[in-house]
C-alpha cells in the first residue's frame, strides 16, 4: 500500500554517514536497512575529506548490493562519476549541488536550499530541495517560497520536492521527548535543527508537519548512525506504514519513480 497524507505522498530519506568509516561493506548494511523501510534515498557526504576514496565510489560499490533505494552522494566530484553511478544503479542516483545549474540527464538533482541565497537556484534547477527548519511554520514558509519561485521560472511547482532536514537523536527510546524537542518541535543547535526523543514522537512530528502541508517529507540525519537508523526504520517508519502514511513497498525501480517525478524528455525507463 502506498499511503498519502495531507498534500501528496510522504517522502523520507536518511543520511548514512559514519565518521571514520571508509569501508563500503559497512555502508551496505546501513543502506540495506534504509531500503528495508522503503526510504526514497540515502545520502553519503564526503566533503569532510575521505582518504583514497569518495562517496560516489562507495555508493557505486553499494549499488549492486541493493535493489531499489536511491543513492545520493554529497560530493563535489565530476558529473561523469555520478552518471556512472546512475548507470550501475539502474537509475537510482542523485546529483548533489550547493547551487545547481542546468544539468540535463537522468540523475535527480538535490540541493541544500536552507540559505536564502541558495533558494533561487534550487527553485529553478533542483528536483529535491533540502531545508533545515526548526518549526512547521518555518518549513511551510520556505516551501511556499520555493514553489512560488519555481512557478516564476516556468516550472510546475509540484515537480519540486521540498524535504525538511533534521538531525535525529533517538537514544531516549520511547521516553517522552524533552522540552523543545519532539512534540514541541526540534531545538535549533549549531549543527542545525535537532530532534531528541523516541521513534513514536518522531512519527507524530513527521505526520503532523506533512499533513499540515509544511513539507513534502524529511531527510533525517541520525546522530548515532547504526542505533538511530535502526530505530527510525523499525519504529518511526513502521508506525507511519501501519497508519497508511508511508509506502510499504517500492512501486518502481528508479529514484525518479520513488519521488513521483517525470523522466526527463528522451530518457528511457531503466531496464
């Protein structure tokens, strides 16, 4: 069942970054876990500087071990490398850019649109815009701004997915969220908005913000990768699926299909 809630389908993504871990096999485990929850895509950031490898190379090794989930390297690497990742993953790659320009081709374009200066480019070129917002009202305002700008550029606003990016600390298990977290909203920190609480409270936040039309979904960054991603998939996502708010299976095989985006003109379906 593919659930819907409020305005359109709910989209979920997660970061799988592991500080000091550069072995692809360690990432296969996390990406498979995310895939078991039906997440649209994962991100892997190599901007902190990896020795002898990069996010694109790691995800190219992860691709054969997974089947459906999208793979988005956060990298300044060449477009040719991302295009290669898209081929080996059969249409599941995304291309990250701080300020996306015209980049025709299959890979989905993902941009950080948190800063006002980045929003115009994101509205014009991106398929997915990530926004770090600490409240539903803030997220809704940025989403509306991006959609209006997309329309001004002659784009269909519904062709742009706006996802709220939150750091999530699920170490408190099922305990009630702390004041300023969970039901009261994330707390602003130097690292960005931080949610700290349990998987159930997080599910309520996700459902509430999405149902209010504040966001098309969430990009969640686990504070502790293995622990929090497991609690996210087995707790938060499972609850959203049980309530019919999130997919229980992938209806397609490419990242564009997961996101409900049309294929670029001339692009054939992935085999």
